[in-house]
C-alpha cells in the first residue's frame, strides 16, 4: 500500500526551510515511550518522524484506549493542537526506536507564515488524514461483530506489519487491545481471534500474547471483502 507522507509532498527548498527551523535531538524515543500526551492543554510543539513508527491512541478512561492510527517516518505528529491552540486529543507512543525533529510553536507558526506552500500541503495532509480516519471508523462500525477484528487486523498489518514466521507479524497487540479498539470487549475479541485461527488465517498466540501473526493475509482480505457479487 502506498503511503504518501507529508514530507514526501515537499520539494527540496521546503524541506531545507523546515530543517533550519526545527531541532533534532540526538537520542531516540524507545518503544513504549510517550512522545505526546493526550490532555495537554498547552501544546507548545509539533514533530516530524525522521525514522521509526508510532501509535496514536485516544484514552477513554478506566484503562480503555481507541486506536486512531500509526505514524511513520515522514509523518507529522501533534500538528493539529499546535494549529488550533486546543488541547491535545490523543497520545502518541513510540512503537519502535523513533527519531523526531521538533518545532516550537512560535518557530512552526513563522515557518508556515513565511512558506504558504508548506501551509497548503500541511492542510492537505491533515484533511486527508481526517477523511481516512472517518472511512476507517465507518468501515469498522458497519462490519458485523465477527468481522470487526479482521478489519482492524488488516489496517494494522498495512500500517505496522513485519514479515515473520511465514506470515505478517503485528507487535505489541493484545486481545484486550483488539476488544477495546473494536468496542467489542476482550471476550468477544478473543472468540473472533479463535475463529480466525481455526480458519488458518492467524497463528497461535499462546507463546506470546503481545503479538499476532497473520498467516494468510490474502485470505483475511477475502474474508473481509465477502463473496463476489453474482
């Protein structure tokens, strides 16, 4: 799947302007580190992921989270709260070792004011991301309960999947996560996982309950898309 990031849309002059305005720490974030925190009511910076991957999660309280997306090298994070001056509406955690470049709010504002083409490309990136999120939520909500987990696994495989054990591995993913992110609860999600395992689509998770391996990605896509018309 082609992933056109914000950074990929910039020309070399625009990239150089962004490099000069930003700051790049020497040390990376480690897997599990919090990069941005939901609820921060004074967001003072935004970042570009130079290398690595991060998950964007919404915390609904009582330990429940909702998966909003995965960001990779070339993606901006934290830009929406900096643009509108509002409270951060999600937490961003590093999924892998992640290097970022930071821009303070003032430097980011000056950059966008001085380079309107960057501002237009930023707005295009933000609106595209919002449309994608809406489409994903509609797809998930319209799926039957038995297929919600399959839909989510396909999305995660596209965003985070790593070839491993003859299939596609999704790391740092539990059945509790699947239950929360699909709104089904852990028990219902576990039943769905078991069914997908019985169909030969998923691997055994008994040895490591913090990962899922999709053994038959094409088969999982066929299951989600349903039988052909006619």
